[in-house]
C-alpha cells in the first residue's frame, strides 16, 4: 500500500512540474513576441514621423499636452 501511494505522489509531482514548465515556456514565448512586435511598431513610428516626432508624441501622451 505504501508503494502505491508513493508512486501516485511522484506522478502528481511530475505532472505539476511539467505543467509549470510548459506554462513558463508559453509565458516567455508570449513576452518575446510582444517585445518583437513593440520594437517593430516603434521602428515604424520612427520611420513615419522621425525621431523628434515620436519623442514629441510620447511626451504629449505622458503629459496630456
């Protein structure tokens, strides 16, 4: 009876570890995609408006002016 209980507990621990490992991997991949998207959007804004236009727009968005 003790052997069976230890096997179930070990299996549950392995499932929990694998689930958290998978979830962390998905979170890291999602953060990486969001970061790449943000860099591409910023580059697009700089190409469209110039660096001074982007800085002026960012300042206006922060201060509300």
